[in-house]
C-alpha cells in the first residue's frame, strides 16, 4: 500500500465509505480506551485506587504542559 491509498474511501461494515486511516485510528483509539478501562477496574478490585496516592508529575516541560522557560 502506498501513502496515497490510506486516504481512499473504502466500505465499512455499517455501510459508509471511510478512509482506511480513519478506520485504523478509530480501532486503535477504541482498544486504548478498553485497556484503560480494564486497568482502572483492576486497580479498583485490588484496592490500589483508594490506597495509593497520585504519583508526582515528572518529565520534560513539554510533557507536563509547561513552558520551557519555567523549567
């Protein structure tokens, strides 16, 4: 598949025609959403959601949403 083909509209199972890139990114986002749900439920079941404090914010300024000057 060449780069231009990912933007071609293809039929999807509910009848619409969407670019392949949209279908693939939607599938990835849905899987990440479910992974986060499973992780949250696991933490609640283990009791970690109530007993562990929120971790300190660590990382480079761009990751924390800060300007480079404030670092």
